[in-house]
């Protein structure tokens, strides 16, 4: 863990610590909600260790506490966690090594680990950010869930404390620097608008997946300026002027050589 922290900048370590703090608040809330709702203490604790997915855990607990069956709870969690599939492809390059290490990395895959991984400029720092953030969150989340479950009904109404808002607020703060680019910002706004519009009509978890349609805007290639502008296009001029300039230079050198002989 210490070698991983030495690879990252101090600002990144600070941000990871803040995310762990926010997740700890949400974990306490999750443990308290589960136990105060009538579940045994071991249920939210075991779910946190084996599933380790905050949103899916809240959704599954909500289904069970509202009278739904186990299969419905599992299906709800799977729908919410389906967003992690494209995330896995995105950060697959940092999960090298033996199979057990890749499986552990897959278990630690969360929105936060992906966010910190993609913010790093090179592969060593991406690998360090993924493992440091993933392991720290796993330890903090499970400890917080255990604490909240032990507290049980003493916390009372967790929504009144605003704990449910800490997690999305931190994630929003993380993605704000990435929205400086216009194309990324438009894609994010388009995906968010789709998710908000679909929320009243689709089951929980599906609007989040629908928001991935915003990637269609982010993935669009930049228009070929040479093709748009023809001979007067900027890229076309730059491309041709560069080639023509090199060709003219070679011709002048050949002429000088002939005159010298």
C-alpha cells in the first residue's frame, strides 16, 4: 500500500481519502438501514464483503424490506451493476498479472476506482490509483457497514441526516474537471437528460444504463476539416503545405548539388 501511495501525487491521495470518508458515511447508513429494517446484522455485513457495490446493495435491501423476494433483489442488483461491464473494459489494461489478481481487481471495480484510474496520465499511476482506491474503499466500506449495523436503530432516519447525498456529491466533484472539454460536457449532459427523463417510466437501474447513450456523442470522431473545406480547409492546407515544403526543399538541395558539380 505504501509503494502505491508513493506513485501518486498528494492531491490524488487527498481526493481518495475524501471519497473514503464519504463512502464511510454511506456505509454507516446502509448498515443502519438494513438492521433497523429487521434484517440480521450478518446480512448487510456479508453483502458488503461479497457484493461490494453500494448502489446495488441499497437497491437489493430496498426490495427485500419492501416485501420483495430474493430473486427480485438479485435481479435489481444485477441491473444496477451492469454499468460496470463497460467500466471493466475501460480499465482492463491495469489489471495485469495472475488470474487471482485480476479476479480481485474485478471485485474492487467501482465507480470511484474507475474515475481515479482514468484521471491518471500514465499506466503506472493508473495502476496505483486503481489498487489504492479499490483496497482503501473495500476496507473503509466494510468497516463502516459493520459500525452502522451494530448501531442499528439508534441512528433513526438516515435520510434526515443527509447521508444519502454524500456519495453522489463526491462523485460529481470528481467528474467536474473532466467536463471542461466541450464534447465531453455535451455527452454528459445528454446522458443525464436521458436518465432523468426515463426515471419515471423505467425500473430502478435502467435509466443509469440509458445514460450511456451519451457516449455516442463523446465517441464521434472529429469532422475531417480537409474534407469539409476542400482545398481551402485549414488541415488540408497544413497537410499539403508540409509535404510540398519538404518536396521543394529536396528539389532545391538537388539543384545546389548539380550546380556545385
